[in-house]
C-alpha cells in the first residue's frame, strides 16, 4: 500500500514539473493581453457591462473578471465592440468567457476555430454579415437585431446521455469543446491510440526520462550561472 502511494506521489510530482516547465513561461508572457486589444473599458450600459454588474464581476480594460476565485484573471466577459478589428485570431485567453461582444467591427472573416475550447460561451454578439461560430446547429437561438447577429445558448455537440458518443471511438467519452466542436477522451482504465489499450497509463516510463533530463539541464544551467557569478 505504501509503495502504491509513493508511486502516485512521484507521478504527480513529475506531471507538475513537466507542466510548469513547458507552459508556465509562455502563459506569463501573454497573460491578459486580450483585455487590452483596443483602448477604453467596458461601459455599464452595454450587454457585457450589464452582465458584469449582475455577476458582481470586476472590469479590467475590455474584460469582465470573476471575483472571489483562485485565479484573479478569470475572464467571464469580453467586450471588443467598436474596436476597428478586421480579423480575430487568438482569443484563447478569454476561453472561459460566457459572453463576448464583437459588434461594430469591420470583421472580414471569422473562423470557427477562433472559438474552439470556449465551452462556457453562451452569448456572442457579431456584425450582422458574420455567421454564428459553428453554424446554426451550434446555437439554440439566433437573432438579427439592430444590425447585429446574436448567437445565444451554445448547443452541446455530444449526445444527450453524456456518456459514449457515436462520434468518439469505443472506450471513450465525448465532451463539448466550443461551438461546433467536441473532444473525445479515454474512459477510465483506457489509453493509447483510439483508447484501445486497457490498463493504467505508464506515466513513469513515458515522462520519467523527460523529467530527468529537464532536471539535469536545469542543474547544469544553474551551475554555469553560479560559476560565472563567482568569476566576476
């Protein structure tokens, strides 16, 4: 029992180390740039402004951030209306948003992949000539009002049972992944290509060498910097 617990602890440490090494630096560099894609701030009389107020959110530039969470940069609303934007490329920093306003922009093209991963997005305001991301089948209600296209209540692309889906391979589960998208993840005790392998995923065998090499490289860099500091 003790050996099993120790093994689980080692796996957790390795995963945390790998995750922080690979992703932490990139996230720090790009954190909340989406809130300042254009000047100004969210106005109280806009849809996002009213939503933010009713949700007791905190306004930071063009973002409405959720209060009382462990993540101070948790975006629940994004208002990029009237920003003279012609293309929308990377909005992933706001993928937790429930409402997004892109109206009053001369947007030329908006691809569905722009909103891939936006699982909680339930209301988006677009210029009238832009179709809702994922198409009509991805939303419960689509309405054109005052020159804007309103897309409301994102539809879950998986089957309604929440269990196995015809779109996913056997031994896997389906989960929504933004308007028009879904993702398949292996069910418990399955892994590998199309979830065909049964049993626990070999974390130590796969990530162990990578973690070890990361530690060695980090130590060598630290040792080199220390020698340089001493020589000075």
